[in-house]
C-alpha cells in the first residue's frame, strides 16, 4: 500500500524538532552542530538539521554503563 502524505517523515528537522526527536538539549544540538557532528542547513533564518545525521550522531555516542 502506498504511503499516505501524513506517513512521510521529514528529512530535516528544526532545532526544536531535533530536541524533541533526540531528547537532547538545545545547547547540545548547537554544540554538535558547531563541532561538525551533525549536518545543518539554513533555509532563510531557520536552521534545519538532517534527521539522518542525528541518527548517526546518536549511534556513535558511548553506551551507558549498567551498574
């Protein structure tokens, strides 16, 4: 069955959307952007973050220790 328009996930998220998607703080998103660890583009005044780069960034973070 073809995907409905509402089923399509955006390739880019706003900073606020990135915070909601990852659970990271806004400051953490900006630090990762500044360090070149996530891909961001500008659309006018808006900063958009590539969802794929967020997934890659989260995957490379160290695993939490189980105690």
